C-alpha cells in the first residue's frame, strides 16, 4: 500500500510540475508549422514572409553590352577531313589521356585522342591545310615531341 501511495504522489508531483498531458499536447500542436495543401509554387514567398527582397538593391535602369563588331572569328572545322599533328601512339588509353592532359597545358590548340588500329593516337590541332599543320610540327618538336608528324583526321 505504501508503494501505491508513493507512486500516486510521484505522479501528482510530476503532473503538477510538468503540466497535464492535454496542456503538453496543445503546446506542441501550436508550435507546428502550418500544413501546406495543394501544389507548392516554387516562386512564391514562404509562408509568413513579408517584405521586399530587393529593398537594399539599387534600381537597374539600363545595361551595357560589349561591342563585338571588331572581333574576327576563325572558321571552325566541324566536318570533312582536316590535318592534324600526331605526337604519339600509346598502347593504353590511360597513357594517352595523361599525355593529352600534359600537352593541353602547353598548347592552345585542341588535343584529340583517336583509337585506331589498336592504338590510342594523341593528336594536336585541326588545320584546314597541310602547310598550316606542318608549321606546327616544329613548334611541337621544340616542346619535347620530336616524333611529331602531320596526318589527316576525320572528325
């Protein structure tokens, strides 16, 4: 009987100190976010948001665009056979990729890897004429690729 009386006393003290379960449930329900129903508009303000998000920005009344009228664009070779300079034929793709990364750091020309006849061929440039490609053979030889030679490439 003493144990039952002690348990009842502890329960009463706890309810008095902590509040009743109904009061606890009500305070939890009031703290919840409002329930959203229907489709969510990703461009709408969040619930409860008020104000102008652009209030601290200056008003934009115009915009300037750079003048590109003097820029001369080179013709890009997208189709047909063109000339390129081959610097290596690797037996593995990893080796060819590492070499292509190294060469791409020292030349502004495009670097290609073609897989032909069991080799991964590292090639530099896309030139419309053989003469332009031959002019770059010496440049690539001076960069450390003395075996460079001109070949044709079909994109």
